[in-house]
C-alpha cells in the first residue's frame, strides 16, 4: 500500500466521521421536535460504519493483493429506542390525555457521541499528519 | 550422436532485442511521466481549493489532503531533481 493510499484511507475515515457528526447535529437540533411531516415526533438517527474498498478497480494489481480498505457510513437508520412521554396539556402537540411524545434523543448521550466523533476525527488527522512526517523523513535518507 | 548448434541468440546491437520486445520507456520518459503525475496532483489540489472557496465542496479535509498529496509528491520530485543534478555535476567534474 503506497503512502498516498494511506492518505486516502484517512480521508475516507474523515468523511465518515463528518457524516456521523452531521447526524449528531441533526439529532441535537431536533431534540424537542414533537411533530414531523410523518406525524409522530422526530426519530433519532444512528450511523453504522462498514469497511470499503477504495482501490481503483481498473488497476489489476489492486484486485490481487493491494486492497485499500477504508471506511464509509453503511447506513443511517432510525433508532428504535422508546419515546419519552411528558404530561403537558397546554402543548399544541399533546394527545387526548394531555401527554406530549418527545423524540427519543438523549442529549447527554448525543454529547458523548459528539466527543467520540471529535476524537475519532482527531485520531485520523493524526494518522494523516504522521504519514506525511514518515514520507518526508524517508526523503531525508541520504541527505 | 547428434550435435546441436549452440544458439546464443542475437548478440549484435540492440535492434533485434528492441524489435522483439515492447520498446521500454527511456529514463527521460519515466521522468516526464512522474512530473506529469505531480502536475496532475497539483491541479487536483487547485481544483479542490477553488471548489472550497466557491463553497461547492463542504469537506475541508479533502481539500487539505489533496494539498498534502501535491506537497509530498512535489517534495519527492525535488529530491529526484537534486539527485539528478548532483549526479550530473559529478560527471562534469570527472577528469578526462
């Protein structure tokens, strides 16, 4: 795997983490959205990661051994956690008994997820930087 | 007993070898090719930067990585150039 391919793997991870950050941002923004176009309250979005082959499929050697495995977001699916019901008869979205269904987004766990995403992003930036340092060090050979 | 002739194959000149095989790229061609690759990477970095400034591309890390790729390949090209120049100077210093 060439040095530039490591950068591609790092880029794919950065892309994936950015997409995850987007879903977290959406979740936090909609933490109190009690009504959507589909009727019920906002449903928390979850991301899953899957490995993906980044190599150019046209290169023959890449089909043999040089697999460039990066990462991508596999799917963004709706969480099946239970909704939270709060008694608030004055709320416009309250049901017949006066209960309002709030989204199944837990702000604390979203904050924790956000920290994980930030750290993962940072780690991948470090991978890119360290790869660059290695490359430049290799160019110093024989100086 | 049958004595077979010794077949050494073409020894004279490069022409028969060259015509049998695919003409191999000369050193100059390889050099030109790699410089072209560096240029391509730099063009890509330029394009990504332009896209970022036009707000078409929202991923700043992709732009940064393109720039880094161009930077690294440029460094490599400069090192190769330095080596070639020093080899040339070495030859020029040779006592005749």
